[in-house]
């Protein structure tokens, strides 16, 4: 596993936190795998101190957990835990969309429209990574448009699925000829139109429904990824 280079202008602990968190989300650091300050410090070519600070933050967020006195591992979430976190995230995402109804800018709306057009142009044969990249940016705009730092932080710490699992799940849906992708694109359009017309209440409802439905799709393939 390789990490990007450390940048001097940003505090080392913040950079270490972001890089390790990304490695967990993308599946480079797998659930239940052991992690140590020494090995991470060596990979990032920095001292153990900022690594220790980053790991404390990740432990508080539940992304890593302590087994015994000194053993740290990437947290494993059961299917029930994932479903519960997905529900929490859906409600929070809905609140963000409601707040964004009053605060989203025209530039942000224009970018969302452009993203939707890209969704349509991809068709149903594109790589799943391309869809996920567009979807991530679409939701990111809405979350940050709520202009509420506490809510943004809550949403960032309730990330349920790793990027690798999202890719696996979407590929499985595409192989099975599922209508999931087309429905998801329609839902993105509905959310965009609700925000464009400043209907925060409607955007809230649509976002909750969309997030819960897509979460169920990912949960369906958990065992398939693990044992398939």
C-alpha cells in the first residue's frame, strides 16, 4: 500500500488523519486488519507523534478500535450496525438538504446540473467508478451547501461503506441488469430540482428516500463481497 506525499503547509496530524481515513474508506486498510504507529509512520515518512494524534481521532470516530491494551485494528461493522448507521446518515443528509434549500448558491446549482448531465451521458455501460465519482461530488455540494459545520462533521463521521464496497455493489447491480442506476439518476434530478426551486422540505424528503434506498442496495451485496 502506498500513500500520497505529505505537504509541508498542512499540520502533519491532519494530513495523517486524512490519508489513513481515505485508506480505510477505499479498502486499502481492510476491516479487522492490525495497524501500528510505527508502520504508518514509516509509510508516511513522519514521526509517530502525528500518527498517534490521527489514530486517536479515528478511534473517536469509530473507524478504528482497540483490541486489548495496545492492539489497534480497523473497525469491522456488522450488517445490522451498517444498516443503523445508514439510517442515521440518511436523516442527517436530509437535514443538510433542507438547510441547503435556503443557502445553496447559483454556482453550486449550476455545478449540480452539470453533474446530472454527465450522469446521463455516461449511459449504462460506463465504469462504476465514474458514476461513484459524480455521485460523491453531487452529494458533497449539497452537504457543504447547508453551511453548518457541525452537521457536516457528523455526516463525514457516518460514512458507512468503503469505496471498494460501493464499486463492488454497483458492478453487481449492473451485471444483474438492475434498474438501480437509472432510478438513482432520476432521484438526483429530483433532488436538484427541489433545491433549484428552494423547496428545502421536499429536498429533505427526497434525500432521505434516496439515501436509504441506495444503502439497501449496498447492504444486499455485503455477504457476496465477503464470501463470493
